[in-house]
């Protein structure tokens, strides 16, 4: 049963290592294209992909990653220049040490206003087809300026931000190098942020290392994996990404207030559905759920076992299966936590290529 997993993760890892090596290139090369769309992407090593039932690199064909582009995106991600009063950066709410989420239930915007949703983790984004809890952003590029304009987040007008960037010799040079443009525009601002977000990848947890045959997991960790499997958690937290990139109503409330994806698609069949988060790095990304209502894994498990509102409209049928299983005993819960801890990727949270460059 491990074989399939092993194969998948090995391929994923090799693909990722192409990405990871990106910024180890010398500091001033001409733009180096390391991935450029198509079904294979990557640096052309198709042998990695042809045997794969698993994600291969997905880089937009019209925005190939370059050393200069990613470097620019990283600076923008951490620069407060993007917010209305220049007090907040993307990185203020997406902290590397929390797998790029923020340890709070709701994030504070520049005016101290709280949003209504929990900040999401940022990694392995290239394998998602929609973004935000309610899937309202169809691409990272489309998303890039949305937090800037969001009145309870960075609350700036993109036009004003562009004026600031165009007045900055530092950014003029960086945009020139990355995209060969003299006037910074919204499209290239978005493309630079997209490039950096695409590089945030996570595939080096103990579980990944186990799948690559680099170490053995403990018995407790393995038992925890089996438990979650039997419980049916991997029905939605599936594939090596540990999410299905779909949206579900998990029955958090019988009568939810937040329409979720339904507000995006205007389809009542999507009401109350939210994008499945990955279980990767879940032990460092509390609080949990779109509204951050749970602060511990115990609360989450207790919810699935006892409190899920199975009769909430559009509640997923898979939930019923989860709720039907026996409750975890305390020792099984300890095993599950051991397994979930094995999904924490130290490299993601310590990788200097992802850190604040200022
Ligand atoms: C004030 C805090 C805050 C700031 C600043 C912020 N974000 Fe977010 N981010 C959030 C929250 C909250 C969500 C979830 C919002 C939702 O679903 O409605 C989110 C979601 C995201 C997602 C979606 C991830 C996914 O898996 O769907 C991405 C990508 C993202 N933010 C990138 C950025 C970028 C890039 C910036 C800077 C331009 C930024 N964020 C600035 C709080 C913030
Ligand atoms: C029907 C699909 C489905 C099943 C089955 C499922 N989940 Fe989830 N899970 C989701 C969705 C969707 C969310 C986000 C829900 C929300 O915020 O409204 C979620 C959220 C979570 C979170 C919070 C993660 C975060 O970053 O906020 C954890 C932890 C979690 N699930 C663990 C589990 C465990 C453990 C099981 C098995 C007992 C399980 N899930 C079964 C779909 C599912």
C-alpha cells in the first residue's frame, strides 16, 4: 500500500527540487527560465512526468519563473509599500513560521479592522485551480492585487501603489530586470507576486522523507496515518497535496452565515462550501477552519466525530462516513497527532529563499 504513495511523492519531490534550486543560481544571471507551462513544465525532464499520476509543475506558460522575477515577487510580498498607509505587507498576515498563515483567528488589516476569515497557509499553490476559502480568485495572478485593494486588509488603490513603485529607483530597476519594462503596471506587479507564490513549495516533512525511503516513521506515526485513513479523512484531504482542491460543506453549522463558494458562483448547490485546506503543516497553522473557530486538533477531531451538522444544507456525504466510525481513544488520538506532526515541513518554515529579504 505504500508503493503508490512512494512513487507519487518521489516524483513530486524531484519536480520541486527544480524549483528549489532556482535561487541558488548566481545573483546576476540573465533571466533564467526554469519552468514554463505546458503539461510538463520544469526544466524539460519529461521522464519525471510521464510516469506520474501526480502533480507535475504547473507554471503559467505566459509567466515563466525567472530568478529576477521571483526575487522581485519576494520583495513585493514583504514590502509594506503595497498597503494604503504603508504599514502592512502580505508577509504581515502570512508568516513563514506558521506555514505562511497567521496565528490569529482573524487577521488585522491596516486600520486594525478584523476580517471574517482565517488567513490561509501558502504553499503548493501551483496545484490549485481556485483561491481563497470561497474560491473567488481564479488564479494567483488575479488574486495578487485583491488583498491590496481589500478595505479591511491593505486598503490601497492599485493606481496609488503603482505610482509609488514607479517613483522607486529600486523597483524600477527590479521590474526592468525581471520583465524588461520601463513603466510598472498592474499586470507585471501581479505577475511578480504570482512568481514568488508559485515557488512556495512543501514536500520535505518526515512523511515525505519516509515516502522517499530516507527514514522510517515511528510506529505511532504509522498507526496515526492508518487511523485517519480508516476514518475517511483522506476522502477530501487526498493525494500527496493532502487536499482535493474541491470545496465542501463540512457541517460546521446547521445554518451557516457565510455562504462560502455559493457567493462566488451564485449557485445554491455551492452554498456553505469552503476550499479543503491541506493537512500538510497543519500542526503549525492553527487556528482552524475558514473562520478559525478551533484552536486545537483535538477540537477539530471532536467536531468531526461528534458535532458535525450532517443535516446542514449541502453537507458532504463523506462526513457521514467519518462520523459513523468509532471515536478515537486517547492513545489513538496521540497516534494521530504524531502522524500530523510528521507532516510539518521544517524546510518550508526555515528556507531562507522564502524569508523577508529586507
Ligand atoms: C490582513 C491580512 C492579510 C494580508 C495583508 C494579506 N492576506 Fe492573503 N489571506 C488573508 C486571509 C484572511 C485569507 C483568506 C481570505 C478569504 O478566503 O476570504 C488570505 C488568503 C490568501 C491566499 C489564498 C490561498 C489559497 O490557498 O487559496 C493567497 C494566495 C494570499 N492570501 C496571498 C496574499 C498576498 C500575495 C498578499 C499581499 C499582496 C496577501 N495575501 C495579503 C489575509 C491576508
Ligand atoms: C467532506 C470532505 C472532508 C472530510 C471527509 C474531512 N475533511 Fe477536514 N476539512 C474539509 C474542509 C472543506 C475543510 C475546511 C472547512 C471550513 O473551513 O469550512 C476542512 C478542514 C479541516 C482542518 C482545518 C485545517 C485548517 O488549516 O484550517 C483539519 C485539521 C481537518 N479538516 C482534518 C480532518 C480530519 C482529521 C478528518 C477526518 C476525521 C477530516 N478532516 C475529514 C474537508 C473534509
